[in-house]
């Protein structure tokens, strides 16, 4: 396999010899259906499943009738019954049967580049604020609108790329985001005015979602790092286009080839073929006119936020309360986090002392704080499954401690004192955010999980966008006011977490 791949090559099933096994000869791991949700009234349909477990090897037979029965159950739960939907469900089954492997782990690492770029640039903006004040002249409070510009880009990017990936394909969108972030990140390093820098940060955000010249070198370095990550994504790893996107565009042979490619990378076999797709969803000729148009794709994306999709999140009193509380937490934390962290270098540099703290000390302390925060997420990995602690105990306690530590930061202007409390705050804050990201999807029912988590993310971004506005106006009255507001928001989130009615430790998702 070549070290550098051709990112523009179209795949064909003939490129992946030895991965196809006819459905009649395929032996499916029995565990793949072990946790499939069964709803009341589905047992009659279950009789159609010709799946007989083989106790000697833990595998089960797979027939076209069994597959069709499973698809019927999934279609009934989804509410959409078109040729595209049926074939999409078949592709889901095929990928599930291939299982987790080298391709997914590589993709996992490359997706991490996006998360890295998102956080890296947020920290980068925070570090440049003092230098932007020195070079371009905005006040220490006014310059915080720079962060607002970045969040505007993040909000626009999150809204745009979610739909655009369904129109132009996941593969192109996946690579373009880092490319745009790299280009505009490098452009920030050459900004000639504060307004220009803000505009470039906003454009950079669309891609993501010392001395006076030091901030330029910092942005050039971050831009170069982002470009390296883009290069790795684009030239060193061949990302297959989403099979379901190809299906929506009427490109069924390419969709099958993509699944074969995943199986080939994982050194596994697959039963998927065009014949199986046609048997379940109709022949390609018969459904050619049914592939989704751009308008239908946009409509389906917006449909995630329709009353029909949101309503089930309030189907019961318990679930409705859980939904409101988790959204409240995402909103309060979405504002509380940037109110403190996005302006932390400013707080460290201007702590009401007679002389500003040396830039070298500010950046050193900021780096130490970031490093110390990393083990927090690792600790959360263990505590979420501990008896008497679980998800609720972990997230509530870490949020409470985070809020208290934010308030403690204001007690003294001594750099060593502030370093100690920022390190502790970063540690517990990472526990809080790590559990919040894992816990949120678990509490929503599977058919509406995307809607629930999507709205939570949207509220988080909107609150983050408002945080710089609050910091600017509150900071004019009292430099410590944004810090107090941040601590108060964390404590408000803690109160809401204490009222969570659902604990998901040791339980299957709804």
C-alpha cells in the first residue's frame, strides 16, 4: 500500500479482492444483534428472523429474509420508508457486521485533529489578546470582541458544515474544514489591523468549529500545525466517502465499493452487494429518481429540529425534566467556560497589581495550567463507573469544585497563588466536560438522540458567542465581574446536575 494516497481516486469493488462473501455463506457474530432494541408488538416480526445461533462458534446464519425483517423493524422506528432509507439501513447493518477496526481507529485519530484545532485556536486567541491591545490599541475590555468574532465563525461553521456535508459529501467537508482553518490561521499572522484580525478569526472559526510580533509568530505556528493536520487527512489517509451520501446521490455502486474498502482496511469480509441492496430496497433503475435532492437533504436536516423530533424528548415527565436540565447545563457551561478560560491570559497579566505580570510568566503559567488539566479526563474514565459515584456524582462534584475554584482565583493577585488555582480548576473542569460529552447522548432516546444533542450543542455555542459581550460590558464596571459570573454559572449548572433524574451507569442507552 503506497505511503501517499491519491485523494481523488474513485473506488470500485474490483479494487478490494477477497472481501466479499455471499450472504448465504456469511456467518454473522451473534453479538451484533444482542443489544438491538425490541419494542412492544415487535415479537411477531421476530418470528420472521431466520437466525439460529450456533453455540459452537458463537456465530449465527444470515438470510435475506432475516435481513429484510430487521430492516422492517428499523424502518418502523425511524418513520421514513423510502428506497433510500431501506438501503441505508442495509448499509448500516453491513458496517456494523464489519466491526471496529484499523479504518475506524485511523479515522478516530484524524477526527481528533478537528477537536484539537477547535481548542487550539480558542487558546491561541486567548493568548493573543494582550498583544492585540498593545499593537492595535483597543482597550483590555474591547479587545475581547476578538473572541466574539471567533465564536461567530464557530456558530456559522457548525450550522453550515452539518448541512453542507450532506450536499457535497462528508469526505470533502471533512478535509475542507481543516484546510480553511489553516489558510485563515496563517492569514491572521499577517493581519494589519484589529478589525482585519477579527475578520480572519471569524473566517477561521468557520473552518473549525512577549513582544508585539510574538502573537503573529504564534498564529503562523498554529496555522502551520493546522495545515500539517490537513495534509495528513488528505494525502496520508484515504477517507472513503460516506456510503449513505453516495446512496442519496444515486451512486449505488460507489456506496458498495466504499463499504468493501472499509472491510479491506479492517481485513474483514462483508456480505454487502448491489444485489442485496436491490432485493431490500428495489432495483437501482426503479429507484433512480428517488435519490435525495439538495432541497430534500436540507429539509431532512432541519427536520431534526421539528416538533415531531423534539416532542419525544418530553414524552414523559422524567425525560422532559432531564431534557430541560441537560440543556440548561450546556447553556450555563457554554457561557461560564469562555468567561474564565477565553480571557485567562488577560486575568493572569492584569491581576490588580501595581505592575503587570511579565509575559513570560503569564505564558508559562498558562502552559502549566493546560498540561495539568489533561489527566482530569482520564480520572473521569474510572469514576463514572464507580459504585455510588457514577455519571451524576462525577459531573456534579467536578462542576461544584470548578465553580468554587473560579471564585478562589480572585482572592489573591500573587502569580503562584493564581497558578495553583487555575491548575486545579483546569483539572476538575476537564472531568466535568468529559463526562458531559459522554453522558448527554446516553440520556436521550436513540431515535431522537441527534436532535437532543444537536440542540444542546447549539445552545452551548450561542452562550459562548454571548460570553465576550458579557465580559466586555461587565469588565468595564469591575475587572473581576466576568470571573464572578463564570463561577456563578458553574454553580448554577451544579444545582441542575443534582436534580438529574437519570443515572446511566451500568445501563443500556434508551
